[in-house]
């Protein structure tokens, strides 16, 4: 657009000379910034005036795609260096990606939690709820989560017990999977399972005309009894899970169901909260993968503390 050649108009000139009759413009941008909303439409309009018989099609910008998570993981794993907590420097020691989480609290994080404690009416929550509520507020910078979070049927106790006995965690999307603290979770012996990108899941979703996340829940059924099911993104996955629970096919130890959005999110969570099983959820449209991860990691820290001080 600005610094490299050919720029947009030069590229159009080159393509016209090569006989192009139609040009598809794909903006290689993650967000809807001014290049996508203003600059590219202006460039296309200018080129259309210059070449009235040339057809232009503007494709959606790159935006978010779940495969970008895979790319990010690949890039991170390619270096797999380990931070030294003492020096704050990257060492050359190569460790497996599952062992690279620092467990000390950064001073900025500590200060954030102090400020949250000053503004939050902590008396509203019991000693087990409060760490989760504070981590939700810290993750989202939104105090409304203190009003929206719901704990049902001894959910926190059920979650800690499930983690302590080495239960598996099943997630709807990889963004939740990769956000869970492996260093903490691996101490208990369970596995984190996410099937959304599996070839057979994708094929099943196409065959049944359902979402991949719903198909992934279907595949996870064999691992679901006494597990921890975490749904942070997809209402369809939560609805599929609820259906399997009502049919007596799935018996998870706890469901952390916090899908986000305007289509089906609120309804799916309301249905979850009507079930007689342990759950943690967020009332309304809010939620998301980061919220799900915050809840799981808070439970892991509580289980870790219980394990250290039985």
C-alpha cells in the first residue's frame, strides 16, 4: 500500500498487460482497519475508472480463522525456548511446549489483582468463588462478570475433585485447549482433548450439516464420562452436549459452558443452568474462549493448592 512495489495501481497495470479481465482483491489483514475500510475501496474505485471493462471483486479480509491458532502454535513451538524466572531472559534450553509456563505472579498481575480487590465487593462471594470471579474480572477487565457468573450444583468442588483425580478436559475449540496451563494440569495426569480440527470430524459435520464443534462433541462422547467439558466458543457445541446429557449418553463431572455471541449463546447457557449437574456459566451473551480458560486455570490453581496443602 505504501512502501513496497508494485503498489496497488502498479499491480493492476501489470495484470491488465497480462490480459487479466477480473481481479479478486483479498486484503491480507487481521482487522477491519482503515486499509480495509477506506484505502482499498478507494484504490479499487480509482482502478475501475481507469479500466471500466475490468471486473473487481473484493474478498473478505483475512480476519480470524481457527487455523491461525495452529499457525501461532507452530511458530511458538518452533522456538520452544524457556524463560528464566530469575533473569527474565530467554534461555537456549529447549523444553517440551507443555513445560513452559512460568508459575510466578508478575508484579503487574499482582497489582491488577490488588486493584480488583479494592473495587470488588468481595463479601458477595464465598472463599471458593472469589478466586474465579477475580480471575474473570482480570481476564476481561469487566466487573460485570462478577454479576453474570453462575455456579451450579457444587460446581467448584466438583471441578477441583475431577482435576485432582486426573480427569480429562474436553474443549470445543483449540483456543481453549492451548490456553489451559499445561504445567499445572499435567501434574494431575489427565489429558486435554479437542477434536474440532480432526478430518473425520470435519467430514461428519459436512455429512450431517452441523457445525464442526457439534461434531467434535459427538466424537468426544467416548471420553466424556467423569470428564471436565469446557465450551468457550460455540453454542452449537453446548446444545449438542446438553442433548447427549439429557439422553443419558454423556455424564461429565462438570460443564464449564460460556459460549459467546448473539445467536444461541444465551439460550444454550440457560438450558445448561437448568440441568441438575455441576456447571459454571455466564448469564447472557457474554463469554468466550478467554473466559473459559480463566475459569479452568483458576480451578487448576485451587486444585494445585489443595494438592500441596491437603
